[in-house]
C-alpha cells in the first residue's frame, strides 16, 4: 500500500512546465523526430496533465521534408523563435533534429544556438544536428554521440570534440544522440530526471518498449550487427580498437587491458565473430577508410594515415582484398552515383548512400 502511494505521489509531483523547440533540418529523420515527440506526449498521458509542450520550427516557416520524403508542418519561423527566445524564458530546450545528411551552414541558426547558450538553454542534438552545434563552436571539449556512418568525417572535422560511437550522451547542458530510436532513449532519460522512473516505466509500457538504453551504451557496429556478443572482455577489446583506429595498438597491449589471456581472447573472437582479433581490427580500420573515401575529399594518402596505415601501398593492397577494387576506384564510383560531393566536407555532404557492404575475408 505504501509503495502504491509513493508511486502515485511520483506521478503527480509538481514540476515546472517544459517547452521544447524542435528545429527541423532538411532531410531530417522522421523516425528520430517522432520518437522524441512520442516520449513527451506519453509522459503527459502517464502523468495526467501537460507538463511538456513542443513546437516545430524551420528557417522560413515552410513544411520540411524528411529523409523518407514525408513532410511535417511547421508552427513558427526561426526569426520568430529568436525573438521569442530573446523576450522570454519559455523555451526549456532547443532541439536540432537532423538525419544522415550533413546540413549546409545557416548563419541565423548558428546565431540562435549561441543565443540559447548565452541564456543557458540546453541544446539537444539528434542525428546530424550534432554537426550543426559542433560547427557553431558550441561542443568543443564536450562528449558527443555520433552515428557510426558520420563518425569518421566528424572526427576529422572536429578533433576538439570527444566523439563517441554511442546511442546518446549527456554532457552538462548538451545532449546528443546518434539518431534512429536512440532519441526515444535519450528523451526517456530527460523525463526520468524530471519525474522519476515510475513515469518512464509507464511510458515504456504504453510504447511497448522492451528496454531503455543508458547514456554511453554502444551503437552496434555493422561488422558484428548479426552477432550477439556475450563476453565483456570482447566488448572491452572492441571498444579499445574503435578508440584507436588512427593509431592502432598492438593486440598484446589490448589483451593486457582486457584482463584475460591472449589465448582466451583469440578463442572468444573466433567464437563470437568468426575472425581473429588482428583481422577484426584491420576490418574496423578498413571500414573507416571506406567511409572516408565515399564521404569526404581527403586525399587517399591522408585517408590511409587517418586509419593507421603508414604505407599507402599496404593500404591499397588490403583495401583491394576487402572491397575488390582500389581506393581511388571506390571514390570514383561514389561520385558517379552521387554519394560523394566535390566540396569541402564542412559545407555539407550526404552520407545517406554510404555503402554498408560487409567484409567477407577469411579470419
């Protein structure tokens, strides 16, 4: 009885009303946007009153087309939102909702974000929205979650940011997520801070959500997306590999940090991933190289160095073995199909068409 009364009390706790301003970037992820909105809607439903509200804005107030070509109507222009921000403190958070396409710079958007920072309004980034905030200089020294397809380019463009291949991150008043349904988990955590776990559990029940990820949980790499990893030591070694792709560590050093023997790690990698640690490490580096080739204009030699290959000839050899063509041929094919653009990556390019080809090399 006491527990039920405690839970009821948590559901009706008086908290300040919070208003979220969602700025939609062209080609935003409808999945990520709707996941975020649904958490707020279901929170209101679970609590029994409207503790959250939201409005959707765009640069010119016109509907914005998502990556799946469905459009979303808009409540306000960016200019009106800036005036509203300057005149009041009604906005509780500014949400920049993107997708896989890297947006072009918008001076008015950057100015609004800086105004929000000056007024200590939290910034929430979804998908490529993180790129916008990083480009505005508002994420330096912060920890940000970046989608695995965008990560190589992001690391090259913003070395002063601690970019991670995680579902979402909270770093002070900056909240970032990699996109997809990671926005659902990130907004659940924001609601939990306001109203506790009971409300979050009610939301999950209504949304038929099986589990809630935590901040810092890994995104699942495409190289092992078909495999359920069951050993913490393997996960730890993979995490170390991912963090040192540009300057590979000796596998013996990685094993020493895992806490188990080299023979055990070799056996676990073969069992879990069907390949040796050395081979898996090489494939991670080659995958990063492939993403850089199709999504940036970095010279092939610089791509090789960024992925830990000292010798360009060795890089070309192992890349050809993995993909069946030379690195420069991959870039030419990407440009021909429109996946790569002849421009400075910071000005905007589209990673949506990035190949997700799996490696088939023997372990």
